[in-house]
C-alpha cells in the first residue's frame, strides 16, 4: 500500500525563468571541474597533479579520513590545474577533455552481487559520494547499515528540473538496474517518493521491491529530508541514506556497462537566461558554452543549483556534483532609495506587507540583494509556515547558536539539513544566515559525537 | 536620487573605522540604511532574499497604529473642549489634540532613539528598528496630561532597563512600551490614576464646566457609580476619556485588520485575548456580586485598554509566547487576567497592562512546556523503535 502525505506548509517562490521542456542539445564542453567543496566536512587528499593524463573514472582525490571514498574524473583528458583558495584549501580540479578513454569497472548484474561487492564498485568508480546520509547530510559511511534508503522522484525547488521529463529522456533500464543495486545496500525499504499527480511517466517506477509514496504540497515537499521525516524519521543512533534521482541512472550505467559516466539532464533556468531549456551533459561540466550568447545582461549571479541552496560560480564555472540545474539571476549590488517604504508592487515577498501581495499569480525577477541588515530574532511564527516538519525551528536555531548540544539533539538536529531550512532563510525578516547556522550545528554535532 | 547617493558616498569614509567621525558610525549607518536599502548581496546560502526586513515589519505596525493616533488626536481635542464647555469643529478638535500629542511623540522618539543610537555604537551593532514602534506606542498609552520630563524618564527606564540591559531589540523580556507606562503607574501614581489626568487641561485646573467629570468608564465601574457611564456605542467609537490611543475600539480594529491582512501580528494571540476576556466576563456576570461584576461582559472589550492591549501589546513577538500552541495559552490568560484584575482589584482599574506584563514573564515557561512535549514525542518515537527491535 503506498502512502500519501499531504503537506500544507511551505512556499513555491514565484520566479521567472522556468526551463522549457525541450532538450536544447548536448553540451560537451572541453573543461570539467570537480570541486571538493561540494562535499561538506570533506578533507580532500589529491591523487593527481597538473599535467597528469587521466581516464574517465580515474581517481582525482580521496577523503583523507576515509581513503576508500574516491572522487573520480567524469571524462578522460589532462589535469590542467588545481585551484586553491584561502589557506590552500582545494577549490576545484580542472580537467581538459581529450579522447574517450575510460576505466572499465566491469559490468555485472547487481542481483548476483553481494552488498560488499556493490559497495566496492561504487567506491572505486567514484559513485559512492552520491550516497548521502541523515543525520548530518554528508557522504554515507560505507560500513554503516542504513535502516532505509530514499530516492526523491521530484524536485520542488524554485525553477527545478522536472524529473518526469528527465525520466522520459533517459534510459529506463539504467534506473531499474540502479535501483536493484541500491536495494542491496539496505535490509530495510527503498523508498521512492513521487509527486501526487498521476502522470504517465510514474508507471515506469513500478519496480520490484521499491516502496512508492506520494507527497503533495509546496516546496520543500520534494526535499528528501522532509520525506524521511514523514516516512521513516531518523532517531538518535539511526542512519538513513539517500541518493539523488539522476545518480540512480549513473549507478545503473556502472553496472550495465562498467563505466563511470555521471550523465545529467540539467535545466538552465533563471530570469536572465534568454532561452531557458534543458541540456544533456555530464556532472562537473563547464557551464560556459550553455551560457555564452544566452544571457540578457551583465552583472549576473551564476548559480550551480537553485536559488535557495545552490553554489555561486563564475560564468565559466562548473556544475556541482549534486546539481541538476543552473540558475542565472541579476546581482543586486545597488542601493535602493527608501526601498523599505515603497508600496512594492514588484517586490517579491512571502509576507503580505507589499502591494505585490495582492497579485497571487505574479512572477518575479528577484536579484541577490539582502534587502536589509542582519538583526536579532524578532518576528515569531514565520519559519513554521515554510517548514513542514514537527520541529521548532527557532528553538533549534537558538540551541545551535548557544552551542547547547543536548538541546540540539532533543530538538531534532539529526533530522535536518540546511536545504530544509533554506526557505526559512529566504523569508527571515531579521536576515539571519540560517543555512550556515544549521551547518555549524551539524559540524558541532559531528565533532561532539566522534 | 543619484546625487544624494553620491553625497552620502562622499561623506561615508569619515564614519568608517579609523575615520574622524567613527564614533558616530552606528548613527550614520542608521540614517544611511533608513534612506537607502543597502547594496549588500548574498554570498552563501539562499541567493535571493525576501524583500521584507525589520524596517518594513515595524513600518506596517506604525501604519496600523495611525488610525488610533488620528482618532486619539481628535478625541483629545474633543474631551478638552467638552471640559471647558466650548463647541469645536471636528477639525479644530483634531488640530488641538494633534498639537498636544506631538510633543509627547517627539520626546518619546528623541529619548528612546538617542539611547538606541548610543547602545548600538557601544556594541558595534547596526541600529535596530524596534523603537520605531515602541516610540509611538508609548505616547498612545499615556494620559494626555503626563508631564514631558516624566515621559522622558519613563522612556529612558523602559529602553535601558527593559531592553538594552538584556541585549537590545529581540532580547527583552517585557514589552518596553508597557514598562514605560508601568514605571509612571508605580512611581507617580497620581499621573496615571484618578479622574483628572485623562482630559487635557484638567490637571492645570482650567475652567471646567459643571457636570464634567473626566472619569474613565473603568474608574466609574471601580467606584460602583455608573450613573455617568457612556453608552456601548460611545465607547466603541471612542469619544470617552482615557489614554490617548486606547479609547476608540473601531480605530484599533482597523489597525488589527492591517496587522492581520499583512500577517505581521499573530491572529491567534488577538483571538485568544478576546476569548479569555469573554470567558472571565461571563463568569463574573454569572456571579454578579457587585456593580462591576454586573457590567455586561462585552463592555470589557470597549472599556480602557483591552482592545489596544490585545491588538498592539500582547502581539509583540519578542515578549510574547513564541510557539504557535503557546500563543493560544498566552493570549487566553492575558484576556482572563485582564478582566479579573479590573474587576476584583479596585486599586488597579486598568488590568490589561499588568496582565500583559505578568504573562510576558510567563511566556518562556509556556513555551518551555510546549517544546518539552515535542522533545518527549521525539524520545518516545525512538523508544518504540528500540522496543520493537528487542
């Protein structure tokens, strides 16, 4: 029996620039980048240096604390640079594509392999980092046994790609094989969560051994953290794993053809994109070719991911490991004369304090301005409106700020990640950096528990 | 606006770290961000931010207070001219009252903002917007004849000991505006009680015509002599003596509507305050042991500061309950206690102020129990799973 969860709380931010359901083409840029900073808490140890010739699937670096977790190259070619930031922190490893060599990890039917064999294949190929865990929203530990594994079958974030469209344009068999490999990793259930609106594509998900559930409601209903909270919440000492939708295809591809080929159908979105459409490409691709001659103006913010949780990149930056979306919006580095006093028919706000509140259908072109200065917590009862969890957000945030580990645990730190609080951060009238606070809390928790 | 912006940019370096006027940095920033929403952009986390900030939030509350302020101006003039037996037009009454109220507003803002500026500079923070609302609330809950020095003293007390010692806006335990009123109430009771302070000129012994009392409906009820009681409609409209902003229920309801439509104030608190007042009112009606208890329960909503307190004071998010369930309890108890204090404690005919301050103190306790029930729920969930495994 499939379960249906109807969520009321949340908010679909009305922004312009949704991708038209057309695949504009393949984007095969010359440059690719793999970014250790995509993985919170990771200390990377390089395995290559500039000038090395590598194949698709060759390890670039590994986790210093868990050397078996490898991060590999999506393409064959030459390592041309290792970009470093403050305190020599590795930001990205840049690869120039050449040839089509790849490491052969050997194809196999996952149902005939043991859990250990599957884990090893994922670790070697560089697909293990696709498996993440609650608590903490970090890469899963290969030695853990999760009580269940989740795959979210839809994304509700602003301008997010339509997973049904991706499914219809991807090899169905890869998904099935991927799921059968994932199934081996847990003794519990594999949950596939779909949006509650019966589509034809959803019939494709009737895969043996998969528990399908339906969610309805505004963002963040598509967030896997919200889904876990409602279907199989994480208690102290328990672990739940989850895998991004498109990585299931990549895992299937690994077992079908023995290659590491993290294919992505990504949505190029945002109000400043001339033709927002879908592109077929690989994880880590340079976004430059897609963006070139396809933007409306200058002084823009390029984001790998969505406007709420994505990462700021340059116009020639690279797609993040977990991202299936690139968003381009205007920068907001200008002063606005009495901006807080204007009626604001064109001002995006979750509150009803601007004139725009009377046009419920209107779509906006928000920029990156803060629209105010940081203050203490003042207004109450707002975060709850956009966080469909049985959690008291302000009390949890205050516990984190106070560094009260016991209280953080009591209030549900194991169940949350920064993505779930992204909308709270968006609507916060005190302009508190809530996602950073949550990550600080998680980091503190990891430190305390180890 | 570019020329103005250029001018601001030109003088900005003087106020920055190491500049000649760096001691005034917070003041400069306060004025700059008042005129221009800053150019600060997002860096990590959410790339876009809601247009709402605390300035907008506070501005909406100030707008919601305008009907009460405007009516208060008119009523101040009206009561004054009534007391001296003169006939005055609506406009004249309004203008007279406005000129009497203006000094109160100026004193409240100058003293309060002055302290805020200094506190912000000492802490190295930006100036907080909280006082934009407090500064207008304070005059509105004062009797019109309150001396300016007393108002200044009360404001300073409320801002320094009520707010800044706790860490400024967002950290205070008690509603600062009510603290200012409580300060005068306990320190100079002669200026916050009795029949003379509510009508302009009475304390100065101006020529009062015979038959004019200046007593508020509440004090009439408290003394048990309700022969001069205004009608329900008069009290609803607000042409009665009382604190400047509290008399007109209808003006307050317009403000309530603004707060509820914009979602700035909690409807749960407003509704539950009235609910609590209703329950206690009915209970006292059922007992009916004295004149005050016999007053129909719905009179409590239009007398004194009940409506004003429910809409503008109890809904203060900082000093009130912060959990949604807690807000129901918090509001209900405020309503209940307000009416109880009024009727059963003749020394304090205005119970709303004390009821809200008392509940301010207990709001964290209410929240504590609500949050504990969430924690227990989480622990129980874990226990069930462990039990099933064994």
